C-alpha cells in the first residue's frame, strides 16, 4: 500500500506562479471587516490638480453663457457680423482738420427766413426763456461774417429751448459742406448751447463722406445777436479728427 506523503514532504513546484497571478493576488484586498486589514498605501505617480475654486467655476460658467448667447443671437438675427477695420478704410492715417465759417440764423425775414419755429414755447415762458420752443433751420455757412460772403455750406437741423430758468438750446445740426474734396460730406454736432455764454463747445459726434467715424468738437462764439429780431451770427471753429 502506497503511503500518502506528509505535507511537509510535498515537493516544491519547479515552476513559480505566474507574475500576473502574483500581482493580482497582491492587489486583492482583504475584507475591511477583517481586524488584520490594513489599507495599502499606494504611491501616486503624479501630483493631483486641486479642484477648481468657486470663482474659477463662476468665470468659466459666464464665459460659456456669453459664448452660447452670442451664437444664439447671431443665429436668430442673421445680420450681425464682424469686419476687419481695413475694409472700411480705418487703416488710413487720421487727420485733425480745422474748419472756420460763420453761421447765420435768420428768423425775422418772413418767407426769406432760414430758421422757422415749428413748436411755440409754453405760454408760461413766452416772455422769459421760451422753454419748449423748437426751430428747424437751413442756415447758410459763409467764409466771412457778412451774409453776402462766399457760401461754403449749410447747417441743417433743429434746436430746442430746453431750460426753464435760462436760454439754453439743444443743438442738432449737420454741417453740409460744398467745397473741394469735402463737397457732399457732413459733420454732425449734438450738444448744449448756452446762449448767455459768449463762447461754448459742442461735441462732434460723427459725419458722412470724408468724415465717417469723425470725432471732435465745435467751438461756437457769438459774433452778432439782435435781441429784438432774434437774428444771430455765430463764428464756428470746428476741430475734427477723421480718416483721410
């Protein structure tokens, strides 16, 4: 009868366990309920990036919302786009030009007046500030202070009396020029004109033709004013920055 060999005498296997088997065995954790269980400390191969802060999350959210809205608006409208400044001549040299002429506001010549009241003042201010009155104008711009001087353009627009306590005007005018390369171009001014002040500045807000994207200011100085008729002559010096 063959004897069963004692366990201690069992011969060692000539072939070691496969490496993969050993690796898996080593990584197989014991049950956490086992009192001898110790969580293995595995060295991380790289430094973990810290989680984003609240401010970072908010910034990313706002960027995403802005991008999404811009795409949606562009798709919904279909008429918004971007252009290279060169396509509109904005790569050209900027020029600071100075124009000087005289503005004639004639209100007392009946059918020959160049300025006409389309809305009368409120009755309460008839004899004081003329608050509420609106005049439209097509005033001549001349090279000299005399009305018969050379005509270089016209001032088209309106002015409104906007103060209850003083004679102040809101001026909205296009200076349409006739001379040389400026023929057909306009300079637009919008702003306050305090009649009681002899000199005042009014912003240049834009223009057309040569004066596209123009900016600057118009310096107005009273040359003549007749308080009885309301006729006035004003010297305008316009300083305008524009592209040639």
